[in-house]
């Protein structure tokens, strides 16, 4: 499964903008990523396994609301950090 990594998390992925990961749910993919890039999952998901409010995850063109969402072979996951400013 191809996972696109936002710029603010690329320090965890060794600068990679996209990586491959395995899993049948978003959470399994994040756990797989965290095994190779320790700490990345905690930046995306909080202690209650909810997507952090400043992070967005898309599976294809659909926004994911729950890390338990099922994935199918060939899905692409895009992780985005919310932008803010004043």
C-alpha cells in the first residue's frame, strides 16, 4: 500500500515523501509504519486511537474518520497536516 507522508512528518520517514506499508485497516498500516519509523503513528493518532484533529487521512479521494476503516489492495493513503495561521 502506498502512503504519502506530509512534509511535517518526513523527519520520521528519513525524508521520504511516500513509503510502502502493509495492513487491512488504516491502523494496521500506521502500526506497520511505526515499526519502521518509530514515533510517526503517535503524531497522527492520539492515545484513544482517534485521528488527531490537526491531521487528515484520505484513502483515495475519501476522507477517513476512523483508523479502523478497511482498506483494499491498491488503495493509496494520503496523510495531511492541517494548515493554520493568522
